[in-house]
């Protein structure tokens, strides 16, 4: 593998890590990252469970682009601060970043009340 190919995969992950760290929140909280090439999707879903201990939110979500059919499932969050103020039963717009081998590594990077 040449250096250019390696950097092409590493740079998006590094940029995402820096951007997430700059977003604020609890500075001692662990910020999650995905290595390698990533793809970002926007969707909507209703919060059914908030798991602060494991930094996860369960969403009953709509179709997520060409990546996932509608379903109810837990998602890890990139930053535990994203869970602050969430309410079960409320609908949110969210951004999910997908990567890893076979697009099996994913995390929520944004959750905002749906309009």
C-alpha cells in the first residue's frame, strides 16, 4: 500500500476526530472515531432508549440512504454530550457516519430535534 492511499483513508478520520473534539461538551468524555474511508448519511428517527452508561441511543429510524432499511436499533454516539437533553418518544434529525470493513462501523455524530 502506498503512502498516498494510506493518507487518503486516514485524513477523513483525522478530520472527523478534530471536528468532533472542537464541538465542545465534556472534555473528559471519550470521543469515538471510525478509521478509514467513511460515508455520511442524514435521516430521522424517534428516540426509544437512552443508554448513557454505554454512550448509545436507540432510534426507531427511517431509511438511511442506501445503507440501511427502516428499523429500531441502538447507535453509538461519537460524543456522550450528544445524549444530553434527549427525550424518549421525541423525533430527531440525525447524522450517522459509516465506515470500516463492509460499512459495519458506524456512529451518530449529530442529533437535533426534528422540525
